């Protein structure tokens, strides 16, 4: 069921660093919102602005970071971004201890952390492709995906317990320390990393053009363009309806908080299962066919959330729908990540990943606000149903043909 091949000591350190920081992130899930509510007595409007504006402004701030990352050694950038996140997050408990904490500070920290996230992910993606052989990329991405879903299952319950025992600021401390440990793990990778060569097609353009290079590359690429629109829209629709689902379940339908947590924690096991099955499916059916099939199945679940009813039947429905959706995501995400790597030129990876992340975050922020307004007019159930119907259209944006470079396809087939 699981590919046990060894990917080397350097990948092991990178994976360990990723696991620690990911668990820290999920441990502190929604910590800023809880601090704003419980400590600063912020109202719904302030909490909403904190969530949406931090995400959107952080994405805008990160726009010029893609070209900056592209032509620098990736490991120092990753370490710098980890340390930036550590310092920014530690300012929150420090201000809290001094009685100086404010919503404005939480917003500024959210922006800094959000921009650093994008720069780190761009650097780590380029570094991973250079570190791991092409035939091992799917296995590596599957392990990252499995780690993400494991942290998603374990982090929020542990974080909730920690908040009850020590207060919400302690989970922010834990998250900050996780980035410090991650930086140490990345430093421990060792080995030499050549400086990116600035010649030919990979020479950095002038700053205004450099910032748009990632989007230009995506939008003119026959394989990346449909996948870009598909993943950005799917992520936006899923995340935009999350607050509405909370309002529907905890407010209108009267579910207890523990039931809400169970409804979204338990199905994450499906993500672990899916990520462990991804390599087996690709070995049997081929990468493009798996991505197209699972990407289509992934779109079929969300509409079911519009039919939630009170009581045990409604809880079972949510768990079943979320389990199906997350299992499909667990298979799709590592296959998609590997497919995307196969189509990106080495000298453009950081700019491309940065542009992809910026667009995704801005889309999530915009759609969250739009669906909030829609829910205010139509009610949360109708807004969730509209998102579910739109999800059914997203498979048409998946690449219909496998545009993988011939040598890349041969390489993957030879190992599967």
C-alpha cells in the first residue's frame, strides 16, 4: 500500500522540518481569531477583517518575492523565512504579556507570516525538485501530503486542549518554536547548493516584468493553465464556504462544538489514506488518468453539504461527505504537485509557485468575502449549495490531454 523506498538523508531532514512546522501550524489553527475574541473582545467584523485582510495583504506583499527567491540559493531563503515567522509570531505572546497586544498587531503579524509562507513554499518547491530524482517526486509529494493530513487530524484537538490549559497565546508560542526547529532541520540538511545561473532564458527580467513572469508562464502553458484555474477555483470554493458551514452547523442546526470538530477532524483520516494510495494508483493507471479521474470525483462531494439536517443523521452526512472529499484530495494533491513539477522549467519554479500561491490566497480571500455577502442575502445553506453546483463545473478545467514531456513520462513509467 505504501512505497517504502528511501529518498536519502537530506530528504529526511527536509521532511522532518516540514512535519514539525506543519504540526505547529495546525496546533495553532484559528489561534489569532480566538485571541481576538477571547483576549481583545473583538466583534465578528474585526475577526472577519483579520482573517480576510491578513490573507489578501500577505499575498500582495509576497508578489515581488517570487523573482527574488528564483535567483538565490533556496535553503538560506527557507531558513530566513522560518526565522522571520518565528520572530513575527513571538511578538504576539510578548505583547500579550506586556498588555500591549492589539488587533492591528495581529493583522500585521498575519501579513508577515502569510508573505513568508509564500516565499518559503516557492523556495522549498524548487529545492525539492533539485533534491529528489524525478522518478521519486510522487513518493516525496505523497509523504508530504500524508504528513499534512496527519497534522490536520492531531493538531487542532491538541491545540484546543492546550488553549484550555494554558490560554490561546501558548499555541502561538508552540507554532513559533516549530518554525525555529524547522530552520534547524533545514540547516542540518548539509551539502552544497549551487547558486542559480542567470544566463539565457533564466536571466531575471527587469523588476516590473519579473513580478509578472510567473503568471505569464502559467497562462501561456497548455498544461499548467487549465490546472491553475481548476485548483484555484476548487480551493476558493471549499474555503469560502467553511465559515458558512460553521454558522449553519453551530448556529442554525444546533450542533455542539465537539460535534463540529468531530465532523471535520475524523474525515482527515481519508487524506492520509488517499496520499498513501496515490503512488499505487499512478503505477496502475498512469499519472494523467488518475489526476483527471480523482479531480472529477473531488468535485462531486461539496453539494451534499447543502442537505445537512439536525441530529445524528446530519452529523453522519457531514462526515461522509468530508471523508469522500478529503480522500480524493489526498490522492489528487501529490499527483497534481508531481504533474506540475514535470511541466515547470527549473529556472522558473520559484516564480511560478509564488504566482500560483498568491493567486490562490487572493482568490480565497475574495471568495470568502463574496460568499459571506451571499449568505447574508440568501442564507448559508443556499450559498453552500451554489458553491457545490459551481464545483461540479471545475472538472472541465482539468487538462484533457497529458502534455508531460516524453522523457519525464518514460522515466515515471519505468519506475512504476
